[in-house]
C-alpha cells in the first residue's frame, strides 16, 4: 500500500485498538479533543446492529503519543473494575476444598447466597454452609446414586450366597472379590 493511500485510510475502531494498542476510553477522548476524525458507518456484522465507528489512520499516527497518554480506563470502567476485584476477593474468601472429593469449591456466578453475603445480609458461616450444601447436591448426587446401586447389588449377592449355604464372613469375602469394595469401585 502506497503512502498516499495509507493517509486516506479509515479503519474500524476495533482494528485501531488492536493495531495501536489503544483503549475505548483513549479513543473516545481523542475524538472529543478533536485529535482524530471519526465517522459512524453501518455495522459490518449486523445490518440491524448499532453503527460502527471508523477512524482516520493518519490522525491516529500523527497524534499517537498524545492519545496513548490519555487514561486507559474511564472513571466508570475503573470503578467497575474495583467492584469486580472486590467481588472476586469475597468469592475467594468463601471458597474451600471439599473434604469429600477434594474439589475447590467457589460460589457460582449468580449465586443468591453469595449476593446476600456480599451485601452482608448473610454471615460468612451461613454462606459457606449453603455453598457446601449446594456443592454436595450438584457434585455428589451421581456419587450417591452409584454408591446406592452398588450397595444394593452387593447385598443381593450376599443374600444369594447365604442361601447357597456360605457363612457370613465368607459370603462377604466373595462379594468383595466379585463386585469389589465400595470405595474402590465408586471412586474409579
Ligand atoms: Zn465435593
């Protein structure tokens, strides 16, 4: 591409952000300060979507130092980031290693108990207990079912063996050999 062509080049704001390492806030301030000419055009992805912004490359190149010196985040973005960091900290504060399956358990997004805890409507204890209950219900239901099924199967086999004349101890020993021991079978 020749120099002349390049000077008349317009690029989408998303492209400009990537190519020049700029943020929305810096570009917004640059347009407001009259450093970069901008135009609204039809959205390239959805004709019914919001208009897209295109920017004059020449202006960006010429004023890049000044544009890059603008704050990368707006006050609102900074505030939102602070809230996010604070929520993440609170989320991690409630997390624990499940004593049963060893999984790291954290409140899920949209967890009502977490929201209550975050605005101090629920204590840390209440929130953690609710979290543990929810984890058990979600993660261990399958385990419970598997244990239940195996236990039943083992017992049926045990009864059968007793009817065949095996004594208590030997019957269970055969059950273990045939069907495996509960923990080993279910954990695998
Ligand atoms: Zn668990």
